[in-house]
C-alpha cells in the first residue's frame, strides 16, 4: 500500500502536533517537509482530538476543508478525461454518465455505492468523455467511517502530484 493512502495527521509545517487539532492530508509528513509546508489546498480537513476516541479518528471529529474539496474537484475535472480506466468505461458505455466512485466504499466500485461515496460524474457521448461536463457530487463525504477519500489510482496519483506542485 502506498504511503499517501494512510491517514496522515500533522501540523501545517509537517511536525508532530500536540495541539487539540491536527490536519489530515493525502501528503505524507516526509512530503510536507520536502516541499516546506502545506498549502491550504493540501489540507483535507481538521481533526479535533477526542480522548474518548483512543487514537482513532472518527468522522464526527473531522471538519472538511473547502479549498481541498474544490482543488480535488478541479483536478478531477481537468485530468479525469485522461484517466485510462475512465476512457475504457466511456468506450464501453457509449452514451451515459461515468461516475467517479470513492474506492474506499465498503462494497468496492462494482458493488452498491452509497451517495456519500460518489465523488462526481462525467457525461459520455459516442464513447468519449465530455471534458466540460464534470459535475461534483455535493453529498460526497471526504472522511467517513471507511477513511479518507481514495480516488481511482490515476486520479489519486494525479491529485497527490498536483498537491506537491502547489507553491508554499
């Protein structure tokens, strides 16, 4: 499993934090130190510490960061049409919508997917993704009982790459 799939908590400068709040990012502490800190867009959300949680992060402790959510959807909108898995699905469907599923969903992407695990969708016409058709699902939850958002590999890797490119 790649490091970025772990739930990483840190202060904004990448150091261990003893405060009552910590941030959650897809970037590892090593990434944060290497780039010199975290931009607001790289912070998935803030976690309020709860001694009763015994070290576990509970969804009710998590407060999503709107700049991260907006940045994630922008990355999906720009790079989603270039995702080989989405292109294959579009070619198979011909006319329809392709849904971007949060792969942390309990039944997996081919199973029953709850609305909070649908990240967004692209329209498909004649087997091709319509680039400007991306629609974000406002009901998607960034952090649930199943963890932090996990996109399909191409999009996850692209999101992390673009987060690392943000100037600090």
